[in-house]
């Protein structure tokens, strides 16, 4: 069965980006000229997703505003004859059907996904974290959709990282079943390096069966009162097969200022219209702003 819906949790506090996230949602921070969230919605659309369910919170209304058409702005651009810019502005609201659910309190990623239960219904669906940006064509979700169809089971995106940093991530204990595909035995959140079962770390892309919701309902809150998606997945593993897919492409951590800076520079170097200017900037670096 085709995956039609994707849930994008965007209701977190974004504390690692404070103070800017006092008034600008992290998910709207840009890589060059587009918010991180838009890259992820584009990746969803490319994978055949028809409906995107964004989980937001009170105070993050600008996220919904971003996906609304803006007739006054469009009129202004049309009058100025800037067709290219007009097309880019219109493109945002034409990517997929976008709807919103509200997570009243930031009670964790698992809780955010659970908030979308009624909107998702009784079908397999995708979860995409908007601060994990993957640069590749086809995108990570399109690659995972293919794995899901072949194995007829849930799929979690993973990336190999150097062993020295494994303790910063969710890690899978898994058996390789074919190149780049592993059957998951267990998920371990931020294990000490010497206890890590592998260096395959979880990236924010998942294709999950609807049974995840009853698992999340049974998941007790952790130390900070948050319901973790990883804990819900561990419960799911008791009754369902889950596969880890080492997707092709580079993942950027847009959840931190330096990760976003790196993504901005590398996207700038990859894009034909900005490549030379970014290379010039990099060559000219050395006089710090004071
Ligand atoms: P993070 O773990 O990066 O949390 O969430 P955060 O609050 O955004 O950022 P920090 O850690 O305080 O800096 C990953 C994704 O899950 C969403 C976030 O909006 C982000 O897109 N999320 C997180 C929710 O929707 N609700 C939550 O309760 C927690």
C-alpha cells in the first residue's frame, strides 16, 4: 500500500537555537533562501506523499502562515514582472496538502507523533524530522519507500557515524539482510561508546505502521516527562518487524547553529547560482567580525 501521509513534528522548543527561537520557530530557519521545513516537505512530495501533517504548538503560527498563499505579495511580484520569484513563492503552497495539529505542550517527540493519531488514521505513514536535512536525489524518504515495499515492514533511516561520537545518538542493534538494509533487534538511546551495539545511528526519517500509536500510548514518560519515539519503537519491535535503511546521501544536523551553518555553506557550494560566490566567501575568510 502506498504511503500517503507524513507527520512532521515541529512543536519543540528549539532550545539549542535560543535566543532566536524565542520568536522564530527553528523549523523556519533557512538554508540559503528556504526554511529547513520546506526542504523536508519537498522530500515528502518527491516520495509521493499527498498529505503532510505538521505538528505545531501555540506560538508557532508563522509555520502555518508560511504555507498559506499570499495574494498581496503575489500581486506585487506579478506587477514587478519577477516571474521566477513569483513561481518560487507559489511553489510553497502547491507542494502537498498541508494540515496542522497542535501539541499543547512539548512532551516529547513520541507525544508529538501521537498527537497526529486521528489525522493519520489506520494506515502506514512517514515521520520526518524537519531539522534533519538529507541532501540526495532521490531523497531519503523515496529510498525508504522502496525498501518498505520490498520488505513490507516499517523502516527507520540510519547513518553510520564514527565510533567516537556514537554516544550522542540513538543506535540500532541490527542484522544485515542485504546491502544497506538491516533487521532491527533493538534500539538504544545514547549508549556509552563501549556498550553501543553498532555505529548505525537513527536519522529523523521513519515509515511506521499505525500500531505505533498504541505503543506510544503505552510508553511511559522518561526522566524529563517526555514520551520518546525510540521507546515507542522498542515496544513496537515486540510485535512487528522493523528494518534500518542506510540511505544514500549526506545528513545535516539542522538542530544546532553550527550544523545549520555547515548545511548552508555546502548547499551554497552545490547550487549553481551560488557556488562561485560561496567559494569566494570561503577563500576570503579570516577577518573575524567583532
Ligand atoms: P528536538 O529533539 O530537536 O527538540 O526535536 P527541539 O525542542 O526542537 O530542540 P532542542 O533540543 O530544545 O534544541 C526534534 C523535532 O521534534 C519536534 C521538534 O520541533 C523538532 O522538529 N518536537 C520535539 C515536537 O514536535 N514536540 C516535542 O515535544 C519535542
